[in-house]
């Protein structure tokens, strides 16, 4: 790489490759930009993604659909029997930690710093859903009996199901056993501890209904 100068005019003279590290980082944290790359960037970015995805599918129980983006900074763990399945046109941003079983539908976005653990029953996210930054979804729970340490308690898992066209705002938490209906919206910072019906808008801790998308104009 050519050495950079503090002079902005000199920076503009750098070859295209000089900016590629920063461009990759931008895509990792804003992966929706990947779908709209110009042809001049699509060639190198496509080859970059092909290498990343081939490696992940070789070392983990991972299925990746067409036209997907997975940031190299994302941490995906999918042992045999706990697969991660990524549908077409979906993306996973940087610093996510995802432990299968997890299934993403088509055109699903998982933004940066999302944590998901599928427990034994799994997390399912429907087509066209949006999971904003720093959300946490845990499809398992510890027992809380008083006669044992928490670390010695048995765990249980019922799974989490999120429908199609659902939007979880930033910093949302979802506990095990929850079902979120199609087209629902969960406000930023909410904690989802009970099921959410189709089209409902919820917010708070614990999250409660504050509206319905069908009433929006």
C-alpha cells in the first residue's frame, strides 16, 4: 500500500486500492450498500465475499443463499445439529455473534452487534425482517431453583419465532418462547417478554402495545 500523506491533495492521488480497506469496513457495518455497488466495485467485493462465505461453509454447519453479505467481523458458530441458514439477499453485519440453530428468511438484515443464540429449539426470522443494531435474542433460559447455583441449573429452550416484515429497533431484547407476528414493530430499547400479534407496534420494558401499523397513514 502506498504511504499516506497528511495533505488531502496527495490523498486524492492515491490508487483505488488505497481506499479498499476502508470500503470493506464500510460494507461490514453498512452491508445494505453491498446490493447497490457499482460494477467497478462488484467484481472485487463479490470475490471477497465468495472467499469469506466458502470458508464459513467449510468450517461450520452453514447454508448461505444467493446474493448474501456476511461481514468478516461477524462470529457465526453452527455445530452439527445446530445449523445457521441464511436466505437469499440477506446480510449479517460486523460484530454479530450468532450461535445456531438460526434460520433467516429471504431479504433479512441483521445489523451490527446483534447477538442471537438459538438454544436447542432455534430462532426463526421471516422474510424481509429487519433486526437493528445491538439486539439480543436468546432462545434458552436457566432454571432458578434456590437449592442450586445458577451455573448448575438445567436449561430449557422453547425457541423464538419472528414473522415476515418485522422490525426490531436498536437494543431490543427477546426472551425464549416468544412469537412475534408478521408486520410487527418493536420500539428501540424494548424487552419482549410476551407474544406480539400481527401488525402490532409495541414498546417498553416489558413491551406493551402502543399502536397498530394498519392505522398508520
